[in-house]
């Protein structure tokens, strides 16, 4: 099976810079960072809960476990968070009210409470926007962030 290329650091910076021009820059950057540094698929990102990423005190965890429902293949998976990703998640956490979010979806839009099944398509389209805008060679429905992000 052919594997698409991943972004290099310069391309990642361009995508993050593009996110800054959008309506919700911190949320957009967080989505891209989680995809790139944690290697999560769009469906897995949309399924993340606040409790998965933040502890009871509102601090970003060093790792979390994707449940069998959240992961591909129906198996649990441990996701380790780099210092850089933890910093990004911490910035995002400061923009949402963590004390009222326990059990809720981590990524919410202004239109819906959770980025769940139907809005998942919106998340995928969001992830494609920078590549179209920056003319980074987006082919078909493939996203060059991580091979784990591909939606089949």
C-alpha cells in the first residue's frame, strides 16, 4: 500500500500560520498539532473528550488511552504527548472553560457542542483548507499530515 508523504517542519509552520488567519486560530492549530504530533486520525481527534487530555486539576496529561471505540481496529491505544503538543493543548485549554467541560468533547464548534459524526466531514474539510490555500499539492482526499489521518 502506498503511503503519502508527511509534512516537514517548514510545511507544518506554514499550515499553523494559515490557521492563525482563521476564525478560531487556537482550535485550528490544536487540531493540526494533535494530528501531526500524536498521529491521530480525524475521527479519533473528533472523538477526544476533555477528560482524555486533561486531568482533574486541568493540567494536560503526559499520555492518555484511546478507547477501543475511538481507535481503528477496535483496540485500545496509548497516546504519548510530546512537550510541544502538551504546550499547544494547554493553550487550547485556556480558551475553553475546563471546569464545565468534564465528559464533553474536547473540540467543539460554535455550531454544535461536539465535533461528532456529521460534523466530522467539516473537520476533514478544515484540515484540507491549508493545503488548498497554500497550494501544497493536495490530491484527492489525501491529507499529507500523517498517514494515520487518511480517511478511507
